[in-house]
C-alpha cells in the first residue's frame, strides 16, 4: 500500500513538474531541446553544451527570469518534445518550413542560413545541377534530407549526425554532403581535402520552435529576441562564434536577421 501511495505521489510530482515546464513562468525552468552536434550553433565542450543557440536561449531565459535547462536529443525528436510539452523551446539551428509550421509555432527568425554542398577537392561536382544520379549524405530529418529528395535519380544516405555524413564523404562512400552552411564550414576546416561549393542548395532562416498552444511563451520569446536584436547582443553572440575575418566569401557571412525583416516570417496560425 505504502508503495502504491509513493508511486502515486511520484507520478503526481512528475505531472506537476511537467505542468510547471509548460507554463514557463518567471522563476521556473525554461527547457530547451536541441541536438548538440551542430557547431557553431550547438556542440559539446567538455560537459557543457555551448554555441550560438545555447547563448541565445540563455539570454532569453535570463530576460524571462528563468533558469535554462538544455536537453540533448536526436534532431528528429526535437519537434515532438516541444509539441508534447517535454521541452518549452526547440533551438537547434532549426529552419522554418511549411511542414513544421503545421505542428509547431516559430518565433521571429534570428539568423539567415543555407544548405550548402560539400564535396572532395577533386570532385567533378561543381554545382547543384551536377548532383543528379549521385550518392548524397544528409542528416536525418533536416531540411537537407527533405530537399535532397527532389534531386533526380540521387541516392540519399541519412546519418544521425552531420559529422558522420562528412566522414562517409572522406571515405569516398558518397559523392556529396548537403548540410547547413556554418557547420559545413566547421567540418571542412577540421578535415583536409574538402570544399564547399559556391552556389548554395537552398536559402533558409532559423527560428525557435514553440508549442502551438503556448502563445504566451511565443510572445515572450519574440519580445526577448527583439530586445537582443535591438541591443546588438544577438549579433555579438553570432560574432563570437562565427569569425567573419577569416571568411573569404562575402556571401557566407552570417548576420542576425533584422527586426523589420522578420515580421512577416513570424509564427504560425
Ligand atoms: N537547419 C536544418 C533543419 O532545420 C538542420 C538543423 C540541424 O541539423 N540542427 O532541418
């Protein structure tokens, strides 16, 4: 009997804890779902998860008077975690897409992004049109995965981590990797014999995913983001992780999305 009561108590505690999470009140915990395999937006440094998204989320949590908790999971589990209330926000270099907007709301956008093509230096692939019939590596559930399905006769190899796709390319198991520009730059810098093609595969924008019924949190996050843009803090965070000095391609510079530019992007019906 005692055991039963204890179990019931634990269950109700867990329930009220998750209800607390859902409310995202001042003094509470703001739970961020991410996939920390995506430098420079989120990656492991020792025991910590650091990067642009981690710092943006920390700044938002501070603004809301909350404590940030980061939960690391597979990229394709993030939206389910947000939808179920297991996490309050999904911050993972996540691109706003029509499909995702059916399931979650997105905040105003905070960074411009792109899917780019990584090939080996000696590759005959010079642009997106040359991908026809090729073996292409992507990260499971990402926009690279989604959009590469349109490439004629291509075979798509899906990996849990972007880095694993790059390893496969190095081992000549695939012909190209389609992945977000900033992680691509990190992977190419860390591995010899690779290059990023000049022409991007898609242009995209990142935003924070929030449960559709949590409009209160959506408003708070948008207000915080607006302050971070206005004060220059957002650009400061991006500049800390993306060194534009060593970047020889003008186009590749990542800039925080300006306030005006994002209004039409903002969230969901
Ligand atoms: N921007 C891509 C997407 O939203 C990839 C994000 C990621 O791998 N973290 O699908």
